[in-house]
C-alpha cells in the first residue's frame, strides 16, 4: 500500500508527464490506476504497458523530464502543497 504523501506525489508526477506530452503506456497505466480510470487502464494495457512495472522504474525512465522545467516546477509546487497540508 502506498502512503498518502507518496501516492499524491506519484499522481503529480504521472500527471506532469502526461501534460508534458510523454507517450508512455506505463505512465498512462499508473495514472489510470491512481485516478481509477478504467478506460485509460485498458488503453495502456492494449498499448503494451507491463502490468507488473514498478513506479521507481517509470520514474527513473523519465527522470530527466521530471527534473527539467516546467515539469520540475509543477512537482515542486505539488511538494509545497503537500507540506502545507501536512502541517494543518
């Protein structure tokens, strides 16, 4: 089970990658699972997503994109929002 903060950051990372135009069925797979989107999940699997892929593998694959603006800025804002929410 993924804890809430990790799940939130993973959701933000997958959304940021999709918004940046990354065409990777495994990004779509994680995004679909995290958002409970069955049509996107089916599409990702049809496009060849590995249902056993680990989140760390997908993150490593797209590390450069995730650490380059504007994607990195989106993730930094998500982390700040998360820290603010945890202090309440």
